[in-house]
């Protein structure tokens, strides 16, 4: 593959990358990644960034009574009007 063709393929792959990542499929088997070290390295970097972000901002599950508190606050606010 010529350098220009590879750059075009990389741009096309990278444009699809958000959708591919969002699909949850295993990208390691994607044909472009089979022959493109640059895009493989990009994917490794993106995975590292995502994992670091998950560690910095862990998902915290709300308490079981959260909706009751919200409903109560709304009800109380409506009574004050």
C-alpha cells in the first residue's frame, strides 16, 4: 500500500473509530488494524486514556432512595408555590 493510500485508509478508519468503539466490538480483528501499526498505537493510547479517566472518575451508583428524595423535594417545592 502506498503512503498516500495508507494515510487515506487511516483517516477513514479514524473517522469511524468513535462509532467502532461505541459498538463494543473487539477492534483487534478489524482489517485496518491488522496492517497499520500507527492506528494500533492510537487505539492503545485511547484505551489507556479511557482507563485512566475511569479510575479518576469512577461511576458512583446513587443511593436506593435517591428518587424518593427527588420526588419529595419536587412535591415540597410545588406545595410552596
